[in-house]
């Protein structure tokens, strides 16, 4: 398994876990490149997606939604504001509340990222028939269910 930068040893045939881990790393790397191509840092896409859905939010609301410390969110918001993705406004309902909104540039970012991810999906499924894609999707769902059930049993 090689790319232009390095070769990785192939897992033994039939070993699923290492293949899924490798595929996950490759997918995450491609996703991070797509986000970076938009001028965003890792994790900032989650803020964009939340603001797209909610229309506005405070730093504390974003922190709660993303599971990130408010101070970390504040740094991200400052960077995103400087890059033109978000704007801060004092709430018209409560002058003590500062709300974060997407700018026009911020509104377009999810569409651009989705287009890049759709292209990545085509690369990922290249050479697979529609039936193979659906079968693989079903198999992966079963593997995810296996882990989910295992975690639920461990937490009981």
C-alpha cells in the first residue's frame, strides 16, 4: 500500500481492524485537507456547521455543542473572524450577550467542503459497483454496531 510519500506494510489478508484504521487515517487526512483548503483549522468546521444550523450562538453554546473549552472556542472564533468566516454582534434581545454569526464567506464554506468530500467519496468508491458500495456500507454498519453493543455492555 503505497502513495507518493511512503509505503505502508499491508496487513495480513483477513485482518479487518488494521485496514479500517488505515482507511480512517487516510479519510481524516483528506477531510482535514478539504477543511484547510477553505482556510479553516481542524475542528472549526464543527463551529461552522453549528452556526449554519442554529443561525447564531454564544461562545458558551458553541463550547457546549462541540465539547470544547470556552477559551479554545474563543481563540477559534477570533481566528475565524479575522479570516472572514464569522462576525460577532451584540444581541438585540440582551446587550450582555454576544452572538456569533456566519458571514457570507462562512455560509459558503460547508458547500465547498461538501463538494470536496463528494469528490473524495468518488475516489474512495472508484471501481466498486453500486451493489458493492451498498454491501460494504452494510458490513461497516454491522462492525460499528458490534463496537456500539460492546461499549453499551461495558457501561452497564
